[in-house]
C-alpha cells in the first residue's frame, strides 16, 4: 500500500514549476528492435527523499485521533513528481556514464 494524503489544500499554495519527464514518445525512438529491457518499479522510492525539517509541519495528518507527520516525500504533494525526477536524474546520469541505457519515468524504469 502507498499512503496518499489528500493534499489539495496545501497544493493550492505550491508554486507550479515545469519540468521535463520522459514519455513513450521520447523513449520508443531510442529503443532498437530486438533489444531486451528490464522494467523496475521502485515502489517506495519517494520515501527515500527527506523533507526539509522546517517544512514537515505542513505535512501533518490525523488518523484515529493520532497525529502523524511525513518526514519523507509523500504521494499527493503536487511538487513530488518534479522533486523525485530531479533527484533521479543524477542516478540515471551515473548509470548512463557506465553505458547502461536507462529510461526513468517517476518510480518506473526501463533498463537495458
């Protein structure tokens, strides 16, 4: 299970920054016929990116009268895909330097 908060209220205050993500339209032309790829689903990958401590107070929520606070990047935050894509770009670049063909799309990757 992936806990997803309803962060519509908070997202109204978030600055919308554009970013580039891979799409099938950009991936398919880079693939060669007959090549084999492995698909990886990094299910909990967002949870490896820490939230800046002073900003965690905005990610409080209540379940059964108990208070919780996200200390890692939650699903449901409008800027989460951009933050995650920017972090993963560093990892993808390191793999490409080792001649590993990688196509990251959020937490799903194709690797050859």
